[in-house]
């Protein structure tokens, strides 16, 4: 299988015509899908052409020199020698003068190849280690805008309806932190937002406002503007201010698409991206749209909030400690004081029952 670290080998085999038909088919399909790899392959082919051209010229010069010697020998002519020149202080300079051009050409090709490999490896490591935020670019929300209008008309709230011609710019996930309309998501999801709507599991939309942010922890607290908003049931989970342990099994639900998605995994490092002590590294699948999704332990307590992932990996994900959210809540002004739930109501339930209870309190965040 071709990849960035063996692209030169594949380019050489391609140039020499050594690839099997099935390998050629696979190569073309892979290069069509991966623009970075395609560019690297083209550069590797150019280097192969330079190498072959240098070898051809060197071989031609050698053949011409041999032919000249044979011709003079057959004609009875003496070989012409250059007039003697004053020898330098050492024999090094003569060797350098004599072999400089072929050496420099070969060195140039070697240097070019080495720089290409170094740059490619460096770029590969950089791309593989890149931190990717998991908010989702929204070209269109498949759920009808008419449904939003209908939801708004069914309430007595004066909450304005989002413009029908503008389905939204970004999307993320969020979850309730109490029963009275307070939610949280990532700061990067709602940063510079003109308006924010929370889409509940039943499809209804509610306008929300940002009341507190912590950019360092990448967290934001939101408040539903509808004063009559309330869940029918109390929150089933608690928000754990204690740091979870390495190896802890976890699960999460969020909105990488219009429907809620469940994933599970474990804590793989006690520190987040680039040694961040406010976050965990997780081994769990996460995709754009899951920024702000809750991370829960086996008992269903929230221990973290997903923020991003490492590029070009299937499961290396990062989540800020729930402790940071608890601190933000404690710092809210008295008129916005939030009383956190302190009773876990589904810790003994099987996982499907936990998820069924949880999904009512997890929402999609639509940013306009």
C-alpha cells in the first residue's frame, strides 16, 4: 500500500514499469483520493527523472571517452596529454577539480532527494499531529426550516425564528447542566456567533445566549431564552469534579450529523493535546459536530467535554476535564446561580437504558 513514507519506492517502480496491473489500479485510485499523496508522488517522479537523466549523461560521457581511446589506438595516434601544471600543495585540490562536476551533480540529486524526504516526513508528522476542532461546517440542515417555524409558533415565546435562507454556519453538540435551561458546549463552537439555537432530541429548536466563556478551557455556558423552558424529568447524571483515572472506560453521545450518535472508548492519557493538563486524551471515535459532547464514565457521570481530535487518526480524541465546567458554574453571578444535580439516577441501569435517558438532555448546537 502506498503512503507518504514509501512514495519514492513506488515512484521508482512506476518509472521502471515494475508495477502489476492491480497495483497500478490501486495506485491511481489512491492518488485520486489523496491530494497530498498525489503531490508527493509527482515530486518523487521528478526526482526519478533527474536521477535517470544524470545516469544517462554519465554513461554517454563514459562511452565517448572509451570510443576516443579506441580510435586513437587503432589510428596509431598518441594520446594527447594536457601540459603539466604546477601541482598544488596537496593532492586534494586536483581530486576536487577532477571529480567536482559529477560529484556535485550526484550530490545535488542526493541532496534534493534528502530534502524532499525530510520535508515530506516533517509535513507528514505535522499533519498527523495536527489538532482538529470538531465543530461542523453546515451547508444545509436537512431538517426542514418549516419545522423550526412550526416549533416556534407552538410556543408562546417571543424567540425570533432563524432566517429561512440561512440554515446555519457551524454545528456542535451540547448538554444540559441543570433542569432550567442552562447548557454547555465548546467556546470555539459559539465564538463570534450572531445567534445560537439548540436543537433538542425531539427536533424542537430553542434560541440561547452565551452567559459565560472560558477560552483557555474551550468552554461556554449557554442559557435558553425561553423563560418557560424546563425538562419534564430531572437530570439523570451528575457532573464529576474529580479527575478520572487512566484506563477508565467511557462513552459519549453527540451530533456529528442530524441524528444522535453513540461512541465508547477509554482514557488513554491523563494529559490532553501537547501536554494540556486541563484535558484528557481519549481513544474514542469523534467526528466534526461532536465538539461539546459529554464524556461519561460507566455510571453515567459526566467527566469531560469533547473539544477536538488528532488529525489522520481514527480515535485519538481530546476532552477538557468536567472540573473546569464546575469551576465556571461556581463563578456565575448570584442572579445566574446554577444548582447542580447531585444525584445519579441511572448508574445501575444497563447502557442502552442510560443512553435512552441521557439523549433527552443532549442537544445539537446550531450557530448562525
